[in-house]
């Protein structure tokens, strides 16, 4: 079943592809939008949380950009080539690029950013850097990365949020975290930092010296900070806001807002992250340690219902551990359909004795609370004794980090490649107390470890595909975690804001191409 | 000078109380579940051991608790409240940046509620057993019993969405570039809804209390004497009844004033007012303990200061109160 909103998005997507008879973009105008929650800082590379990425993705850039199909596109690098053994990658940088303070951007900045800055500060970049042997500036506009062995997701790691380019002339030799310049971020992007009135607004202005001719079209962006969800909805309703990015209004407000005049909505711009909602199930102890119990949970849940009712029909019910945007998905697997009868059989077979199971909802707002209630009801219908235990964000982090749960909601980004976003959930080397983002469920399977590790460094892609297909079969059978939903996060905007989402991380770097038809 | 001695004594006691509050708050926070480093890492969506270690070291969280406490107390002695974990800015800077907005909001609400509350209460006392007096009391009861956030939301729906008279959120119009008088007017417009919302509850309390204590005072013998002297009822109301009825109101006003720093969390959240209350709520959510402790410190200090002021005002209002009595 498609809800009206989902149908509208589908229609818009079809219309969008047929109506590319490009209108002539107009320059000028300022966009008012919302950032929620207020970011802790704007130096991307030092801070990688979602609100920082969304604002600073317009200030900073990476070497590459990605289409909504995750094809790499030139950004600061004009072109790139790879040696036959897949170990040496050469990037040719665009010439005539300057930082916002007027200094030229060169290969030295790339080496500094990757080899020094990110190696020290950035955990998601470190995951890639451990495969890199050396990074060298061949000349002012050429950089060479030498890998210790081929690394499948190498080319997809250069998105601005993961491998941000930071200015060497400002950070070299300083304590990065205490650098004065952190209050006035300097990037190469289409917009420059102007002003941050904490608790009220972050203002960016057009970079007049941007290297792409004619871009950006907008004069500036105002990111308003409004802590209350209902007030954010009002700010759109009364006409103040032009764009509501993902997560700014509660799901139950979305149908009302999208029915307004001159209002468009899109799910695009999340392909790189592809947020994947999961149900952690503690593989160590209790009923959830039994594979049959975990399978029963998959059969018991009505995931279509959750998508249609709680998520306005947006998103996609996943087949298995690899989402639909992930590369190398094995679609021959048999789906876990909603089948309470099958769930009851499995529970009988394992001799489930009514032991209590604790479920932690994700403390991210009303939708997640309701979702936990829906799952609880599903599970009770097949005879599972579930209780929900509410926490706040701090408590939730701690309990998952301490493995003090039976089942818990979460969602994780997939980062375009199984070796970046998927394997981390299942590798036994990733079991470590204290983090809610690693192998929290405690799943250990030697064959799975082998396959994931081999696949990460196999070359070329055909080799990787075979390994990943096999690993998906094992995971599909073992159900280390429950696969709930590939989330669809809508961006709501006035229809006269044009070309708002043009890339696979469009929610974060979209304003580069955007213009106002007013 | 009696006052000078009184104030010195009070300030001396205040320092001791503050010191105890600091230690108590610090211990209280140690008991709360949730590791700040893990929460920061959690927010980043990706983490490794190295990242957590760096964070703990940077904020001294790797030290034993007594070392952390000692560092914190010796820091405060030099007005160094440490760094906010999340925002990586000195706590004092954050608090000082938010203080004016909060004081403007709570100060306006304070004056508004006190002035209107006393006037309404006095009117109700003078109109006892008349419909107009009952109407005032009924309204006061409604405002007293209605949850603040609901009033706030309804005010937004009526005045911002439906009528479009007043801005729904924020402290000034972003991007308008107002300065001087235009800016003051703009801020004033933004102030109307949050300040009124915040004032309603206390206004209701002042109204009820003024009325009750004026009715009580009006039974006193000196009022009869005043009447017998042939004074005009208005003068009796103002000079004899109201003045004697003021003491409990001053007590309450002192309490309200003490809460001015941290007492507007809901209002600031609904109206996106960039004040301390919001800062505190966010700090709590993010286990930003240094920031939270800093705000606690300032709230406590303000409560103590207003207690002292309240005592002084008592003496002004009623010269019979002397030190030690």
C-alpha cells in the first residue's frame, strides 16, 4: 500500500525525470531553513554529527561528490586514475581554487587533511586510513594515495563529511581543537560562514570567488534554530521557512504540511547515508541468544504497517542485512514476511518459556516511541513477553555500550559500501564495550568475519560481489539483528526552490545548485 | 551602619552555602547515568577507542573523582568554570552570552506579573462579593491551573498563525538588520508572547495572595480607626490595607526573582528564546556536566542574592522588622 504522501513523492520523481528541460536559473535571494538540533560546532572534520554535516557541508568540500546513484563526480579533484593492481590512486586537483580567506588550495592541503588532521581527529576517516600506506603530493595539483592492498570502498570515501578538506595554513602546528579559527570556519565551498548567534541562527553568505562559474545562485542561507517541534511546524506554516530538512518536524505533522500550497517534498539526498533502522538483539544471553527466537521476531513484526502508518509510507522494507542502496545486494534471499503463525512455530520449537524480554525504544521523538509500541504489540501477539523501558539519549547510549538490554531500536548509516557501513555491525573484531555503534549485539561467526575481511580488499568488484552474496546468506539465516526499515526522510520545501537536491548527500551539500524562482 | 553589618554577615554565609552547593551538585551529577564521552561519540555516529580516550583526557574524565572535584573547585575560585564538553567553548562565555536574553524575558515577566497581580488582587479585594471581583478570581484560577506550555502553544496558534499579529518564535527578525530603536521595537514584539505566557502563572498567584491578605488586613483594628477618622476609602485601601498586606507578596516575589535564571525552560523552548533555560535543558540531555554545573552555580548564586535583597526589602516595607527579631 502506498500512502498519499509516498504516492506524491513517486509522482514527483517521475515528473522530475521527464521535465529536465532546464529552466534558466535565477540568481539572488536568501533561503530560510531550520537546523535541528543546534550543531556543537561547524568545523567538519573535527565534528561529524548530522547537524554539523548539514550546515558545514555547504562551507567545506571533499575531493569528490556523488550522484544519487552514488557515482563519483569531480569536486575539488577534476579527475582521478587507478593503477592496474588497484593500489595506487592519483587525483588531479582543480586549479584556481581558493580558500575563503583567499589562500590557494593545493595538494599540500589534501595531504595535510588526510594524513595529519583526520588521522588525529576523525574516527570514520581512520577506518579508511588504516588501508592507506602513504599520501604524497606529486606536484601542486596532483596527489597520490598508495594503499597497502586494494580497498573496495576507497573511491566512495571522499565525500565532504568523511574526508573534508581543511586548510593547512591555518591548522598546521596548532592544537586543532583550540584553534581560534574554529569559530570562523574556512573552507572552499560555495558558501562562507558569516555569523552564528547561538540559540538563534547560523548565517552563511555566498562565496563570490567560488570556482564554478555562476555558482552558487543564492545570496545566503539562514539556518534558524528552533528547539520545539510544534514551533518548527508553525514556522513553515506561517511562511517564514523555505525548506524543512529531514528530522525537523514530527512525522504526524508531515501530511498536514505537505498539503499546503506551493509545497513539494522529496526523499532524495540520503542515498549515501541510507539510514537503516534495526533492532539490536542481544546474542549473548536470554531468549534472544537463540537464532530461532530472532527469526521468530522477524516473522512476528508487521514492517509494512510501521512504514505506512508511522513513516507516512516513506522508506523501504529491507530484505536482509544489505539495504537496497547498498552495493552487492543479494536479492535471491527469501523475504521475512509478516507471518505470526511461523513465528509461533519457531518459538514452540525452541521451547520459549515466557521469559521477559526488555525492549529499549530509541529516544528520538514520538515516532520512535510509537514504533516501539507497535513492535511490542506484534511480539505479544505471537506470545513473546515484552516490556519496553524508556530512557533518554544518555541512558540509551550507556545501556547499549554496556550491553544492558535484550532488544533495542537504532538506526545506522550505510555510507555507500558494505565495508564502511555494514560490516561494522557483524564483525566479531568490532565487539567492544562502550560504543553504541559497533557490533553491539555480540554476534560472532568466523566465516562471516573471513568473508567480510576478504571482500573489503578483494579486487576487482566481481570478486567482492561473490563474497558479499555468501555473507548475506549466512546473515539472513542467523538474523544477528532485526532489519526494520530503510528510512525515508522527507525534505519539505516550497516548490519555487529549484534544484534543491542534486547529489547522494544532497541534504548536506544541496544549496550549491539551488535557486529561487521568484 | 546596621545595613552594612547585615549585608556583610549575609554575604559571608552565602559563600559557605555556595561552596556546599558546588560540592553537592558535583556529587549529584556523578550519580547520574551516562558517560559524557560516550554521548559525544554517540552523537558523532561513529567512534573508536582512540576517539573516546582523547575526549576523556581532554576533559579530565580519566582522572579519579576526587581529583576532578578538586580541579573543579579550584577552578571556580578563579571564576574558571571549565569547558563545555559539547560546544568546546568556556562555560562562562556560554552562560554570559545567554544571560541577557533570559534576564530580559524573566525580568519583564517578573515586573508584569507583580504589577498586574497586585493591581488585580487589590481590585478583587475591593470588589468582594461583586460579580466583577468574582470574574477576576475566576480568571486567576484559570491561569493558575492551565499548564504553561499549552497556554504558550495556544497563544502561538491565535496570535501568530491565525491573526498574524506577533512573531511566533525567536528574539529578533533574522536578516532584517535592524539597529537602534528599530531593533528594540523588534525585540519588544518578539518579547510579548513569551513574557506574557511566563507572567500569567505568577500573576495568578499574586492576584490570589494580594486579595486574601488584603481582606485579612481590612479586618484589623487600625483600619476601623482609619475609617473612624473619616479617611477616604481609597486612601485606606492603599496606605493602610495594601501596605500591611505586602509582606507575603514580597516573600513570594523574592522566590520568583530567585528563579529568574533557570525558571523559564518551557517558555524558552516553545518560543525559541535563546536563554539559559534552554541551555540547561540541552546540557542535561547531552550530559554536558561542566556547563550544567556552571548554570547550577549561577542559579544558586542568584537565589542567595535575592534572598538577601528580599530581607532588605522587608525592612523597607515594614520598619518594625529589625535585625535579630
